[in-house]
C-alpha cells in the first residue's frame, strides 16, 4: 500500500456528534455590539487620557487671555473717563472769569472732551480686543497669515470705497485734538461761516447770521478762520467836521473810554484801554478819528455798539457834530433859496405877437355880402 492510503486510513473520521460549535458572534449579536461599544469607549478614554493635558493647557490659556483683555479694557476705559472728568472739572472751575472766557468754554470743552474720550475708548477697545482675538486664534495653532492678508485686502477695498468718510473722520479727529475751534466760536470755514453749534467727528454744525444751520463735512474744510480765539479788536471810526478842535475831540473820546472801562460788564469784556489812534482820514469838509480797543473773543461787536452809543451822547453834550455820508454843510454856509426855482419858463404862446401865437390863432371868417 502506498503512503497516502496508509495516512488516510490512520486518520479518524469525524463523528456527527463532534461537529464544530458555532462562534459567539453567530449565536449572540447583542453580545458582539456590547463588546464593540466597550472597545470604542476604551479607545476614546485612551485618546482623552492622552490629550486631556493639551486641552486643559489650551483652555486655561484662552481663559487667561480673555480675562486679562477684559480687565485691561475696563481699566483703560475708566482711566480715560477719569481724565475726561478732570478736564471738565477744570473747565467749570475757571468758567465765568476773564481767563475762562479766553481759555475755556464749558460747553466747548465738554463736547471736545467727550469726542476725544469716545475716540480714545473706541481705539483702546479695538486694539485690546483685536489683539486678544489674534492671541486666542494663535493658541489653537491656526495659521493667521491668510486671515491677515484677507483683512488687509478688505481694508484697502473699504478705504477706496469710503475714502470720503475716512477723510472726514480723520479731519474731525485732528480738528478736535488740535482745538482748532469749538462750540461758541465764530469761524469762517470757507464753504460757510457762522457760530459753531456742534462739533462732530464727521460733520460740524454752524449757525449763520440769518439763523440757518450749515452742515459742513470736516473733510471739505481746507482753511479755518477762527474769530473767537485769543482776543478780538473793536474799532470805531468817528467822522466829525474839519473845523472841530482835535484836542477837544480827543479829550471827549478819552473820557468816554475811561468811563466805559470802569462800567459793568464792560470792564471784563475790555482787555485793554480804549485808545484814540488819531486821524485816519482827512477830507475838505470832514475828518475821521479812529478809536480801538482789545476785547474778549466774540465780544467785539457788542463793544463797538456800546462805544458808538456813548460817543454819540458825549458829543451831543459837548456840542460836537458827527457828520457822514453827504458833505457836511452848516446853516451859515447854506446858499439862499432861489424864489424863481419853482417857476416854469415863460411860454412863447403867452405873447399874442409871437409867430407861434399867430400861427395858432383861428382864421378870420370871410365877409359875406348880401
């Protein structure tokens, strides 16, 4: 017999009772699902155990960044508010005095300080919170280069589209920071002139001489003439007859100026003596005397009106005649009236022998014979 046949004969044949037992998966699906869940949970727990320290460090870092940013923002905003309150209290302390009229206007300083405070608070919040946001993104290992590049492109696009708005805003910020004008000032902005009612970061409101309100964009203002800063000059020209005694006229004007300088409320509005500068113009029948005074800003017109009023009353009392307009002429120098000035010229028709009268006479009717 051959070797394969012998091996086959030696191998016992399987009996029906010794068939292989079914696997647990085939017999109980619920047990298999439970084992898969246990395996998944074990893997998740292992993954969490491996990465929990990284998560904890990132969370603590983000929390620390947010807390520091919030505390720093509140502290900076409070410091700015305290500074603004100090500026307003200083303005109220000197208000109502001559120095206050020059340096401080409560409403002007209040609006200016509020505008400056608003700008500073907004800039501080933007810088602090923007920096904190970038630090949080960097903590999560996010690449900030594409984000910053996109923000730069968006900023350029917005800048081109809203360049007028940006120009108005920046001009308003520098106008307020440099204190070029404020509420209550009388300014000439080129495009409009009047008294400043409100100063904003984008628009300035002016009230014109007729009561109209002008809204002037800060970016359109190329030059500003402020008539209310420092001091103002009140000037009055007094025209008298050329025959008047100059020494007497000057003495009366000096007396008027001295009296007005001591009277209320002109003693505070006048920041210098009323001076008689002398003759400004000399004509054949009149001469002009110039009177000036340094006044509080914005009070020059009131001082001029009051000075004219007092000069007129003083000249009337001193028998000094004020002239102007048409050449002055006294009653003695007036020419006698012509009695024939109101009579019409004689007519040619008044004489019956004139050719005009004969031509206009009716024709004599011819003699009729019977």
